[in-house]
């Protein structure tokens, strides 16, 4: 059973727009992700730290917005970002969670 995707837009303390994603990103919900990214113009931080699964359809949406987004991810998704090539076209920051030993 998949975990539903919840997308929450907002602004950080410095006014930077952000989009927090929680759950799983797959081909069934990438239209919602694309629409949320389209609705937030300009520079944008996309927080993926609570994403449990990210497939190639989700990566395609992120690539389409790579020139204007910064991704925040976990150690679990870091290899996916590197292998896909996202780390070469946008900033990807790894945020260590409470379950990591680093």
C-alpha cells in the first residue's frame, strides 16, 4: 500500500518559498507535484526529507524545474539524486535525520 503524497507550500523565515513533500512520489501523483511547483514561481526550496519513495516520474518533474529549485533530501535519497544526475543541475542538500549515526 502506498503512502499518499501531501504537499505543503509555505515561506521560510527569510521569505524563501518552499514546498514540503511527505509520503511517496510516483507516477500516480506527479501531476499534483508538477502543479504545486508551477504554482510557486521563482526560487524554491523543495523539502523531500519526509519522502519515503521517489520514482523516475517524480525525478522527471524535479528535472523540469531544476533551474529554479534547491532540493533538501535525506541520506536515503542522496544516491538517487546523484545517479539520476540531479546533483549536477541543481543544489541538493542532505539533511541528516535523527536515525543517522553521522
